């Protein structure tokens, strides 16, 4: 087994990458567990940042990807139609909250946001994009232009896209911009992922939808993190009875394979002609095969239901810990298996994360200043695993209280 990865990486890996655990090295994974190069087994409640929805190395995902590897690794949809691209789009059209949905596939969440912004601008023939302050939509330059969860993401890169308006989630402010500028779309996260697992209010979302209709502004919903059962519904839109104009997808879509995409109704997609956008690797056959298997596993193993059931169980347990450790924990929030524990204290959060790692539990932080610990286990997680994780987490709380 190759060791000293962290040390060797210091010479050859760009220092630009932010790391939760710079010294942590793993060799392999299975189910809800990671296996370290130190021979230790770790219970993982990070899911590779909410990507490994069906857990690690699910046999059905592995089999589907391996089968596709032998058949066709790559051709590009620009050259030929191939089954996984089409079948994945057909399958997704049955689960997304958009009627007659059509899909464009790419490789990441940021690219999905890029595609959504490009489709909106192109179809609307208007330049403006509105985004909510505190949201995260990715790090490529277009996606970064609508990202403000941490201002340090933008430092050194300004000026970004022109005609982007960052607003507080306040309807009057949004309406002022809709009325005075030429706005193609507004992009929102229903649960702010990197922004600390803060959920938008029902009333705000319903009124925003009406405003969008009034001013002919497309509503882009970024479900890169919330999608595929994470929030306790296939898509968080369902909590709001919301039909977005454009839906951004990635992360949980292919169980860890790099796949992203957007969905929009056929009427809107038809306004985006051949060549107006594209990608060499987007919708890669192996990634799409993993995506198809992911949708099937989520359905067959009732993982959305598991997200609801075990999410409620975990939230109840975390809320009890909040009562017990009220001087440490300020709030427990989120939906499904996308829960945040707010400490309002970045040092404590770091201490707790490091303690948990040292005792075999992987937990990562979120929030603009890293003051929230997020619980995003694979959707296959069991009650026993949640209990085992909570035992380590409570020991970490005790330890944080003492030091
Ligand atoms: C809501 C949301 N949008 C976009 C992105 C960017 O996705 P990626 O890192 O795959 O580019 C993320 C990633 O965390 C996200 O949470």
C-alpha cells in the first residue's frame, strides 16, 4: 500500500486546494466506511461532500460502471448517440419536477450552473442574473459570479461576470431589481449548502415564484447538493411544490462518478439551438451508466424514504444533544439526511471534527465561516451506524466542553 501520501502530496499537489483534514489518507471504501492507509476503519458522514448517495462501492453501481467500461468509455454525444445518455435522460424525466423535461449533461455542479446561466441568457435574450447572498453555486468563473457563501472564493478574481446582481433574500429588494434591470433569471438554493444549511421560507419561495412570472424571469433552482433524496424528497423543490424553469443537478446523481446536468422543459430547451453549448466529456457513458444505476438503487432500496426516516431520527437525537450541550450547540437544522449543527464557533467546530476523525468518524463543516458541522451520510446509512456516529460525536462534545 502506498503511504505518506500527505507528505508526498505537499511537493506535487497544488496548495490551492482547501482541505478539511490535510493529513488524512485513505485507501478504499465500502458502504458507509472509509479505510485509512493507517489500517483504521472510519464511519463516513461526509459522503464525499454529499456525492456518494448510495454509499461507497455499491455492487449495483460497480457492476453497471464495469459493464459500461468494457462496452464504450467515450465517444462524445456530439459524434454519436449512445444508450446510457438517452436512458439516463429518460429515467430522470420521470423523477424531476419538470414536465416534458429535456437534459444537458456535464461533469460537475459548477458546469451545471454554467449551463443554466447560459441557457437562461440565450433563451431570454436578456443579460441579467440575480443570485441570493450567502449562496454557493460553484467555482468556475460564471458559477463563481453568483457565489457569495464565502467572499474569499471571489478574492483575486474580480471582475467576474457583468450584470450579476447579488441580493438578500428579501422580496422588495428582488422586485426592485426585476423592475429596473433586464433580468434573464434568478438562481437559488432552497437549502444553502455551503452557506450553513439554512432553508428558505415557504412564503418567500411562493412569492418569488409569482414575481418571476410577473417579470418574465426564469427561476433556476440549484439542487446540486439537495437533489437525489438528500433532503428527504427526490428534489427539495417538492417541499415547496415548486416547478423550476431550470434545475441544476450533480453530486448524488451518479454515486461519486463525475456527472452533472440541467433539466428544463422542452419549450425552453428548444430555444437553445445546436452548437450554442456543448461538452466533450459531458454525459460520459460510464458516468451515465452509474447515474442510471443510482436512480434504480434509490428507487429499489427506498433511499428517499430512508432519508426521511433516518433524517428524522438523527435530527431528534441531535436536538437532544443541543438541549444537553446548550452552551455549545446553538441550532440544529436542515431536512432529510442534510442536517447542520450550528456552533457559531469555528475553533470548536475544528476541534470536534478532529476529535471525531481521530476516533473513527468523518464529519465536515459548512457555513460561511465554518461554524456548522454537517451530517450528510450516504442515504443507505442504518440506525445502528447513526447511533455509532452519535456516540463519537457526543464524546467530541464532552471533549470540546472541557478544552
Ligand atoms: C449547491 C451547489 N451548487 C454547485 C456546486 C458546485 O459543484 P462542483 O463542486 O461539482 O463543481 C456545489 C458544490 O458543493 C453546491 O453545493
